[in-house]
């Protein structure tokens, strides 16, 4: 029997009908048999303020604990102004600090994203810099940039594009192998 793998999923979009959050929900149906995925909302995480580090807000404590206890982190990010959304960067800032207590240090991470013409290529490229600095173990490939996402999901947020669903499944299998590699 394969080793059990627990993953936390975070969407960089707070919209109720976010296609990136929908992509995480769809990922829950495409997981390898030994993997679980808990989607965690970052909407309640306040703006980063270093003055609060000595008395962390409860939402930050919870997020840090979930990420620290997880075997891996799956991030679904839209692309805003050629980069990652501020809400996602804010959450990363909180959980990566203080550096000696970072919940991200050595954490296996995979990126997925859904957006317009270019998918989330630039956002994911920007995230590589963040991952490098925070010592995340970012899955190098396969990569998933859902281009023209509005054409690949229905009004209820169901992924209707079979090729994208297959690529998502392949990414999740590779992510499970990546996590096991770093756990050894």
C-alpha cells in the first residue's frame, strides 16, 4: 500500500465563483488513491503586519498549522497584473515568517492556475522567485496553466475540458511522487 499523503490546497482568488477554487475542488476528484486534499480559505487572513508576529491572529495560526502538518501544498492561482494576487502573497508572507519558524521551509508545493489568454504563466513564473526564497520544493513539471478558462468550465464551475482534466490528474500523480521524494 502506498504511503498516505495529506495536502492542503489554497486558492489565490476569493471570488465565490472562482475558477481557481473550482480547479481545487476538481483536483479533489482526480487525486491518487493515497492522497487527500483539504482546501483552506485564506479570505480571513489579515494584511501582514510584523507588529502582530508576537501575538498572531487566529486565522494565521490555523493556516500555519495546517500547512506545517501537511505533506504538501497545492496552490491554484489566478493571474492579476502579470503576477500573483495580493491575497496569496499576503498569506505566503504570514506563513513564511519568522524565517526560522517558516511553515514553508522544505515544503513540497505544486502550482496550478486558470485564467485568460496565457493561463497563469506569468503568475506562476513570479511564484518561482517566492518559492526559491522561502525554500519551498516547487514541482518543476508537469505544469498546468488553464488558458481561456472561461471556455473550459461551465456556469457551475465544473471542468468540461477532458484534456485539462487529464493534465490535472497527471500533475497530481507527479505531485504525489514529488512529495514522497522529499519525505525520504
